[in-house]
C-alpha cells in the first residue's frame, strides 16, 4: 500500500492573557491506496481449437475429440459445447468420444464460451471409411468371352491391389489359353491393360498418386484363346 504523508507544523506564538507562551502543531494526512477490487476481464473472446482436425477413421472406430488447446487471453473460465452432424443433442466437456457406425463425411462443431459470455467456434469434418475386400472366381472362354468385376473406390482411399491367379481349363492340354486383363477407372479411362496373359499369378497395385478418379472401377478378364479359370482378390485400403 502506498501512503503519502504531509506534515505541516505551524508554530504560533501569542501572548496569552495569562502572559504565558505556547505552540500548536497541526498534522494533515492524505492517503492514496490501491483498490482491492478484482480486475475485470479485458473483453477478449476465447480462441476455440479442436483436435484432431479433419480426421479419417474406419467404420465403427471410436474417436476422441479434445478442446484442450483452446485459450482465453483474459484467463477467463471456459466451457465447451459440441455439436455433431446427424445428432440433435449438444454435449458439454473439454473432451468427448464419438463412434460412427455409417460411412460418410460428418461435420463437428466446437463452441467455446468464457465466463463473460463471449464465445468462439471452430469446426471440422470426419471422414468415415471402410476397407473393401472382395474375392471372385470364374471362367472365360470362347462362349463366355469376358467377365467384369466392379470395384468401388471412394474418396480417401490409400491403395488398390488386385491379385489374380490364372489356370488353363482346356480339355486339350496342348491348346494354349490366354486372356487380356484390363482396369478401367470411374471415368471410363483405361488405367492398365495387358494382353496375351497365360497361366500364372500376378498383382496390380496402385496408390492415390496413380488413380485420379473415385467411383466404380472395372477389372475385366477377357478371353483371347482357349478356356481360362481365374481367381481374383481385390483390396482397397483407406
């Protein structure tokens, strides 16, 4: 506490009726004290931050959202409210877990409010995916010339792998069996094609850098000569 004191001494000499002498002292004091009242908020709104941002998760995977990186320059107490697309409820808390049973893109909104009522919002989108696996077997020959296998490739895929195993089904072992293999993308463009393929195994692999479109791809096995049995394994990872 700061105190400023002013001492003023005035000596007065007067002749009293009794003939005696005396003096008088007058002290004036002034105090300037700091206020004990609490400092009010400066009126800055909080800053909302959410993690993770734009996450990609597998179907039925549980994800944890956190607002712990949110801040307030005034040091006000913060409350956190969460809204999830497809859910009419609002949830409160600095962290929250969420499970997505369906594929798709879902918006998440975080609203951060300080003790003075000021608020800020941030949002993100969750991409919910599911790895795709398929196995196909069949035969192509002169009577049944080709077989098309549909492959769904959706947004956010990482790799596409096609494994094939070919075996001649000719009655005459001296007759050669050959096929053409072809992969066509969702826009109808040929991604890969190989002709004159005989018995044996092989793999075609692609990443996001190799494929430019999403949608239904077509893997075709087309007979060139003889009769060919095939086994196809397809995996799309996300």
